[in-house]
C-alpha cells in the first residue's frame, strides 16, 4: 500500500490516523493511504495535535513551524500540510522512515 501525498501551492498534504493516549509516541506504518501513528498525549485541548506535529517534525527533520493540521482537529483522522516541501522530498524521507 502506498501513501497518498498531494502537492499543493503551499507544500504537500497527506493524511494521518492518530491513536492518542498510547504507550509510545511513534510512527506505526501505513493504513488506507495514511500514516498511522501513536502519541502519548491525551486528546484534550490540542495536546495530541501538538504531539503529532512534534513527532512528524522530529522524524522528518523539519521545523514544527513547517506543519499545519488542515482538518480533523478533533478527530483521529487528520489532513496535514508540510509547508515548503515537495512531494519527491517527502516521499523519500517517509520511505526511509517506513521501511
């Protein structure tokens, strides 16, 4: 299964599926074209969303300011924008992480 990345004028968007209040903060793989990840933060007052951005920023070696959650703020299913990235760059980095 492959990750559904979409190039936009601002950067690249993709979907994530989040398991909040988990034992570990980690990228767990792919599921239905989205990145499946878990965070230890609870899904309250934006804590899990902040943890998602922190995890993605660390793993992709980018600044947290390069990430924006476009939709799904109160949901496990989120659409994330990586500002200034290209699809090719992001696909390469994610392929390394997910292999």
